[in-house]
C-alpha cells in the first residue's frame, strides 16, 4: 500500500523536539530548539500561532481537551489555550530541564531534576511535591486514580506508585483530583 504525503510543512531552521496531533481540531503542535511552541493547521499546512516565552529548547508538548502544555530546558512549564495560543499559566518550581510530564484537564505531574511535582492545571498552582531527593525522574504516567513514575536513586531505577483516590493529601486546595479518580473508577466498573 502506498500512502501519499498530504502536505509538507514549513521549513524549520532549528530541530523540532516534540510534536503532537489533535485531529479533532485539525491541529498539530510542535516544540523546538528555538524556544517556541507552534500551532499548525493540518488542513491548510501552515503555522497559525507561534507561542513564545520559553528561553531554551521546548522538548515536550502535550494536548488535552482544554489545554496545550509545553515544557522546556529553561525549567518552566507553560499552559496555553490550544485554540487561540493564549498563555494561561507559567509553572516554575523546577530547577533544571523537565524530562517528563503528563496532564489532563485538572492536574499535571512533571519531573526531571530530582523532583516530581503535582500541579493544578486550572489554577496554575503547585499542589504537592510527590517525590524529592532522587537523581532523576525519567517517566511519569497516570490514569484515573493511579500515578506511576520511574526515578533513579543511587544506582537503581525505582517505580513509584501513588493512589490519588485514597485519602486526598491535606495540602491539596480541593478534592477535584480525587473526584475525577473516583469517577474514572466507576466508569471502568460499569463498562
């Protein structure tokens, strides 16, 4: 089977490190070495927004129904409106490059420089430092009430597990994450 290239995109003078597709909006999003994230119209084949603010390479981008998130080697995470490109929040508690994150419409978990942080995506605030004092955080993933992360301690890689549904952390400003986790669990049991 032969598939035709639908449309080539514009030339980049610096490497692109991350790309994500949002077929529902007919958009693609990219992060590049020049410190920008970009929003692309995949039907027209053109860049429609250049998102500026990071001061070094944007190595990670991800999309949820309500938010576009970019993370960079400048130690910041930026939350954008995925349609307009408007900057909504700048998250800055990391001290080094961010190597991993995952988000949904309520929370974001980010790691990289020896810490793993839980953020409130809607408010743009730090909820909790989930893990600290490790030499690196390589990957994070969550689904429903469960969150896992791969981190390095001494000479060993560990898999850490959190349950967001059991006994919410008292430092959380509200229980939205717990409610979302319990709702997810109920939908799995029904389906």
